C-alpha cells in the first residue's frame, strides 16, 4: 500500500499539464474515480433498499417548521451594505480579485450565506435588502402599512422566479465577464430595481414568496435545516411540511439544480469536444456564448423531462393514487438536498481560495494601503490545492457531500410517498422510478468530480 501511494504521488508530480486543474484535478484523476463513483452510487442504492424496510413516516419530526429570522433592522443593514458594495464596484479596484463587490456576491453571498440556510434556517428573510426599506417607506415600521395597489395574479405563480433565475444563471455561467466590478454593479442594480418594483406593486409577501428567485430558493434550502422552531430534527424533514408546488414552482426547483449541474459539465473535455472546442486551447467564454446558452437551456429541458417521466412512470405503476400534478409538486422537494450537495461540491475548491481574497479586500477595500483588519500585506495561497493530500481531501469532501445529499433526497421522497399511499408495495412502485433517476444522477455527479476539465 505504501508503494502504491508513493507511486501515485510520483505520477502526480510528473502529470501532464493537459489535465491541470485549480483543485488538483490532475491528482484526482490518478485515483480510481470510477470505483469511487460506483461505490457512491451503490451507497445511495443501499440506502433506498434500507429505507424501504423502515416505516414510511420515520423522517417526520414534531418540529417541521424551519426557523425564520425576522427583523427590519438587519434588512436595512443589508441594504446599506449592498449600497456600499455597489459603490465599491464602480469606484474600487478593477481587478475582481481585489474588488469587494464580486467577492461579496460570488463568494460571501452565493456560497457562504446560501450554505448557512441548510444549517441555520431562513437568514435571508431577515437580511434581504427589500423588507426593511419597504416597511420604512410604506409606514409598516410600526404598524400594518399601506396595502399594495395590485393583487398578485394567480397565473403568474412562480414564472417570474423562473425567468429571473435563468437570467442570473446565464449571467453567471455564460456571460463573458460576470466578475467585472462595474458590470456586476449594474446587474445588481437591475435586480434591485425589478425587486423593488414588484414589491411596490404586489407587496413583499407575494413578491418575495413567489417571484423573487433568491427568496424562494433560500426558503426551500432553509426547510432542510436540522434546527426547527422547537428544537432539533432530521435534516430534510422540514421539506415534508411544505405545500405542493404548482407546475411553475416545480420548474423553478429543476432549473436551480440543472444550472449548477451544467456549470460543472460545461468545463469538461466532453462538453467542449462536443461543441467543437479544443479543451487544450480554450478560446475563452466569448467564443462559446451561443453553445453554452443552448447547453444551459438544454440541461434544464433534460432535467425537467427526466424528473417528470420518472414521476409519471411511478404514478402509472402505482395505479394513479393521487393527482399527477400534486405528486410532482411534492416529489420535487426531494431534489433540494441534492441541490445543496452540488452547491457544496461545486464551489468548495474555489471558495477556499476566494475567501482569502475576500479577507484581503476587506482589509483594504479601495486598495489605498489601509489595514482595517490588521492583516498587513496578506498573502493568498493556493498551494494546498496543488498537493496530493490537499486535493484528495477536497475530492473526498465533495464526494461525501454528493452521496449524502442523494441519500437525504431519497429519504425525503420515501417519506413523501408514505404520506400519499398506505401500502408498502404501492409506495415502492410510486417512488422506485424517481429513486432510479436519483441513483443515476449520483453516478453522473461523481463522474463530474473526476472528469478532465479546464477549470
């Protein structure tokens, strides 16, 4: 075993630069990643078989409601911080690694704050930049406040959240310069303008509850938190208390998962070769805008088809025990733990580096020689990503996150099936096609971790 490990390290040090990757992908590909993917997939399969032998309602806990942190002062503080960040985006350093706005948006908010929701509950309900200002401007600070001038149309449902999130995903994954501070500042202003307009017309409850994609997304993630209002609970059990989503809400959940999946797939040699790009001579994002736009939309279509076909097959096999729309609206919540897992796995490596840049930028926001945090001339290091032990540790964490997310998703789906049908045989028929889809998706996610990639 010692000789094998030594040989792997020697091979890693001599690896071709063709497979270089920021998180040590060259080291990772020397591992038996195929066996790892097969083992992780088998673990999800075994978990499904084990759950089938348990009482269907075991996951439900007496503390089903997720904790929500309300407060207008935190919201006003969040709005003030965001306004300062937008100003820094315009007047601060042009380098995205030194400007606080891109670091705060893509690292602090889209990774750190998002991943706090499955742990602590709905923080965004308190710190979002909308609630406090709206209450202050409409007289709702001390009382009920003015009623919105319009009623939110029922037909709109979650459609605005779908369209806004797709625009966000396109900006993040396809647009050539999503980290450019000035461009990002304009994008944030555009999002705020849409949000404030929607809240002014329809009120914060309706807009933030259905139309604002990030409020919807983070509320769903918060429902998986192991902390309820009255104590600890099983991770994911809060999803069981959520009302079935309408068709547009189902599509929203599928979009959030397909976007992050395509983000990982778009950099692989497989995708680049498929669109006619030499991965060893990558021309940059500008050259693949059209292909990646179609890929992002295509990933969403494939995800939506796979989910609906799997649910429909189980529904037919089980004898149509409930309305198909209600079944889709319930089962789609079982994908949220998987979405969290992909968020962890996909952003882990880059976040470990970006957090260092964030600290350095906080120490000197305008790059004028300030030392606000007493860090001096802080050195950002990526050396831990370029060692066998460091890359193996990151890969192991990513693998564990994906497997665990799928196991929790299977458990949630199993408990939801038990809520809708009583018989064990019928319940297994209802959930088996979706479970098979989850197991296949586990293998795909684990394959992505070790696939040759440009970034």
